[in-house]
DNA sequence: TTACTAAGAAGGTCTTAGCCA
DNA sequence: TGGCTAAGACCTTCTTAGTAA
């Protein structure tokens, strides 16, 4: 267990990434990370070792097509509601 | 403008705090911060100078009675939906 | 190929000591 | 009283260099 395991971000990120059919490294590269750091950084986010800043979360939310609020939502029932939301962008 | 102004947290925190009728310092003390640091820390969060970690956001969400997802929600329309959500806790 | 980790480098937040409205 | 800020102390994340599944 990582030290940030109290945050819902790791598990929600994993679900959204798997739904998109991407590897940790591929997702990191798509988010603009260097090839040499994409894999460990995305892994650290997903394992809860480190927490990404909001700029990174915003980038990941665009790639994975989920609202930023999803990653920080503690309640599963509310998380489902958030996933049904489609912005007018 | 703070360096974290791309995050919705500062403005949403301000709204939730004002709705609860609390000063920045009072809210910080209620969240367990030392009296000597409560005021600058809460101000830095609200001005977007620094970002609180998730543990602090969780504590604030309980005091202010809003889901944690609210603080990270970019879309105003979705934010309203999140505020209507009541957990079964 | 994908997932994962330790440890030092790098960059962030927190505390202190105040001023401003 | 409440809101706010600079700057150094302190603590976190990011990069490197790999190993494990």
C-alpha cells in the first residue's frame, strides 16, 4: 500500500486507463511525459506512491475522457453519476 | 493570480467556506491546523498559491459538507449535481 | 512487453514573521 | 478581525537506473 492510499485517484486512474486500453507507459507518453519517465511516473500515480498535480490530472482526464472530479470522488455511487456527465466542449 | 489558478479548488473552497460562514483561520483551526499556521495555509489554498494534499481536502469536505469531488470539478453544471449528492454515511 | 521499485535530485509546500484593508 | 504575502525550512515528487512478472 502506498502512502496516498486514502485517495481515490490510484484506483480510479487504473480503471479509466484499462477502459481506454492503454499501458501505463503509453498513457504517460500521450500525456506529454518523456519516454524515459512515463512508465515510473504513471506507475507511482496508480500505486499511490506519489500524487500528480492538477495540471497532469487535467491532461489525463482529456485523454481518458472522464471529468477531473472523477479521480477525486470517494463515493462509488457519485462516481457513476460523474461518468454519465458529458460537457458541452 | 497564483500558479495553481488552473485548478478549480481555490474558488470552490472559497464558495464552500463562505456558505458555512467561516473565516479562513477558523476553518483551518477546525481542520486541525495550529493557530499560528491556520490563516496563511488556508489563504494559500484559497488564493491558489499552494495546493492541499488529499488528506486535507477530505477533512475540509467533512467540515464544509461537500463531496471531495466538488473541489476538483471544472464544470459548473456538474459541480451543481455533485452538491446535490448526499452520501449514506 | 508491462508493471513496478529504491534512492538521490529537483521542485513543491509549510512555517515564520510580519503588513494591509 | 480577517485577508494576505515573502522567504527559508522542510518535505514531497521526479528522474535515474534498474529488477520482477
